[in-house]
C-alpha cells in the first residue's frame, strides 16, 4: 500500500461498516496515516492494526478526532517506533472502548515513556497488554504500580528483557483480574 492508496482508502465511503482495519507494515503509506485517523468514513473500526508505524505525539493526538474513537477496542502497534512523549499523548486520549493494546516488539525512543501507560485515560478499562519482545528496563516499576490496571486479564512479556528489579516487582504486583500471564523465553 502506498501513500496514495491509503489516502484513497481514507476518502472511501464504502468502509463505513469495516470493523477490523489492518494497514500495518506499509512503510510507503505511513505519510497518509493522519488522513486515515481523521477519515469521517471509518466509523465502525474496533480493531486497528498499525504495525510498524512511527508514532509521534502529534500522530497520537489525532486519535481523539477519529470517527472510530468510541468503538476502538484493540490497537496494535507491534514493531512500532514510539517517539518520546507518544505514549503519554496516546494515554491522554479518551478511547472509551479500548481494551487491548499490543506493543509487541515496539521500540521506545525514551524507555521511561512506558510508565506513562499507567496514567492513561484507558488504563482502568484495559484488559490486555502485550509488551512481548520489548526492552522494558526499569520502566516496568512505574508501569505496574498499584492500582494501575485493575481489569487487566492478559499480560504478555514473552521474549521481553526483564531486569532483576522487574522480576522482583512481578512477584509482588497486584493485578486482581489477571487470568493469562505470558513470560515465555
């Protein structure tokens, strides 16, 4: 998919009923992602896959204007590059239906930004968080502070690099709804 193709998709009225939209791994189309996020036609999207995108604070700030903002339940940012402040900006967005955030293999310009998710508007409603294959460093201590994710049922750290303090934290953290915990490899 190219920039031209993604712009055409954003203008297309035939996508009003689309509930799953996967435009990930299209680096040549990334320049048109702002138009996609502000498309008036994408009103029913529940699952959005933006794998491989570069998320900046400016791009994250477009989510509150998205026509699908009230319905977005899963956001996949696997293999994304998250610019400094991007997670904090995303966290300030009112995404009332967001239940799953996938950051598998994402890279963070500033690892401390990961802790900003604990303060996200949607943190209290999030039921799934995937941080597989991420370099978590000591940001996990801030991320998993008490009470941050009361409804989190699925937490994935498979292939993630965990520090000794992070391992100690995982032994003590209180996640009352946790049903699935992935620590493979």
